[in-house]
């Protein structure tokens, strides 16, 4: 099992390249199931979650692999086992997004109920509500969701996908993918507006789907009789980009971050500017410059275009060093605070009060052995280690490898001192 040893404090400088977006690539890999033939994603990131999804697609009957240039090929001509096995699904929540495409393609699908995870419960009730509205019969059998389309196929409908925490990203993906092959028109109200959902919709339209309202909370989908596979890159990963923007700010550095689009990071840039960072668009991404005191800021996570929950932990590491007190409120996953206790071990002063954390800024963080718990909390501990005095040891680095491609190589390339050690 790998650990990271991180020497700090460090100054960073130079350019970091952001990979293709994990949360766009995963549902787009599922969309490949809608069309017999070969889909190619030229820039699918090389991550543990992507490899898990490749295994899942292969278990369904697809032929999956990367060519020598690293392009990901998915041939979904043969789908002979439309079953998402528990052993695979339990490791990755995103597996649930094979439900919609397989229901539309095969008429019947079984997918294991995803378990909970470190960031909280991960219900799928809204997914199921949406697929039922399209005419599917859905029932639970031994921990598996079984979904069956009516004999004549799915039928378009008006569907509301709002829930207690806003819309659902993968739920919108599931229902939108199923609706592309339904008879008639589907209107999804309270659709998720995340850029990764929009990227999937553009991908589906390139395959021959007819989706309007992309990027808005109201999607109108006219069903078609077939879709064709395409070759198309995914957008840059805005969460990886935001993580590196915080790396620049927490180390009082200047970084050029390539392959990201500030137009889909307005809330993130707003909070960075509010704490005193300079964030400027660059031709292929952005520049982030931080020098001087980090100002306090209040952050509330919300559905897009609000502040993304996937950057909450990273900003907590930054605000732990602010010149004043901040309040972070988590409105998407109220329990997404596994990083609080670990950062307090590094001499941060964080106090959880329900869905809020009071962040009392401290002069400095002190290196310590800490435990990674989930993908983004782990990245936050790496960021804290860049600024902490001494050598921070982060255990269970496999959490980070789920969503960041060679994070230590990218950060070392701009001046960090991170050692990956197999213990
Ligand atoms: C996606 O998860 C992302 N994952 C998550 O990123 C991200 O944190 C999340 O969206 C929110 O932005 C992928 O895209 C693979 P949701 P998803 O359904 O779709 C509740 C990462 O770090 N809800 O939008 O599973 C749910 O409990 C990961 O890359 C229901 O109540 O999230 C949560 O409180 C972590 N019923 C809220 O909605 C449902 O049927 C948002 O969940 C579905 C969701």
C-alpha cells in the first residue's frame, strides 16, 4: 500500500497540465453502451476509477482497451450480460450510470445497489423515479436493482429530478441517456447543470441524439431510433484544476494551469479572489498568483453553478491558514468532513457544528502522519502537507489515485517534494 511523504513548506512555480474530466469520462463511457460499434475517448484520464469502469464494461460484454497512444476504445457491439455485479459496483458509485443506457439498449438490466461511502449516504431514489417515469418497471432483488422496459420500449415523459439536496448529477445522466432512445419527447425539469452533464449531452448529440437546453435545468430530449458511436474528447477536469489552484494559493506561489476553463469555475475563482489570490484567464487555462495574507472567506457548497462540494475539503486546507475565521457549509453531503480531524492533527483549528465547520485561521500547520479517507479529502491533506512545517505522511494514497493522475509527479514538476513509498 502506498503512502506519500510530503516535505513543507514549499514554493511552487511553473505549469501544471490538467487531465480529462473523470466525472465526464465515466458517464460518457456508459453512453458508449447505447451504440453498437466503437466509441473512442482520446483523453480519458488514466485513473483507478476509469480502470474500474473499463472492467465493468468488459463484464457486460464490451471490448475495452487503450491503444498505444493512450486513447480509450470501447466496442459495445456485443452486450450479452447486462448485469452490474456487486463486487465492481460497490467500489465505485459511478457504476450506477450503466442503468439508463442498458435499460434503453437491452430492455432489462440488473445493477447492484451502490453502498454508502466516506462522504455519506449515496441514495439513488431520484434515478429510479426518473426511469419509472419513462415506463420502466423497477424492483429490488437480493441487493440488486432490476429495471425492465415495457414491451414497446421506453416512452418519453415530463420528469422532475429535484431532491432535498438539489438535483442529481448521475441521476440526470441516467435519465437523459435512457430518454435518447425512448419513444417521443422527454422533458427533464430540475436537471443537474454541471459541466460534466453538459459534456455528456454534447457527446450524445454527436452520437445522433436530439437534446436541447444543454447546461440548463430544463432538458428536452426527442427520442431517436438509434445512436452511432463517435470519437470525441472530454472537457478538462475542473476539480483537478481547482485543486491545483489551491496548491498555488496555499504555498504563496504562482502557477499556470493548463486545459481548464475558467468559465465553468466562476464560483471557485470568486472565492480565491475573495481571499486575495489573483486568478487570470490564460490562453489554455488560467494563472493563479498568491502573495501575502490569506483572507478569511465563507463558503457554501451548492449544485452548479454554485461552489462545488468536490473542492470543499481543498478550500478548508487553504482557509486553515487564513488571517481570520471562516465558515464552510456543506449543503450537498452534510457529512463530508472526514478531513476535519486529520487537519486538526496538523494544528489546524477546525470545529464542526452540524453541516458547518468553523475554520479559525492559524499561523502555520505542522506536519503529521494523517489518514486519507475519500478522494477529495485526501487531496486536501496533500495540499496541507505542501504548506505544513516538516514532513507530512499521508496514508491510504489509493483514495487519491481514484481521481488524480500522478498527482505527486505533477506537483513535483512545479517544485513540491512528495515521495510515494510502497510500505
Ligand atoms: C456526482 O456524484 C460526482 N460523481 C461527485 O463527485 C459529486 O460530489 C456529486 O456529483 C455532486 O456534485 C461523479 O460524477 C462520478 P448527486 P453523484 O447524485 O451524481 C442526493 C468526486 O469526488 N441524491 O448529484 O452521485 C445525494 O445524496 C465525486 O469526483 C439523492 O438524494 O451525486 C447528494 O446529497 C464525489 N437521491 C446530492 O443528492 C438520488 O437519487 C447530490 O448527489 C441521488 C442523489
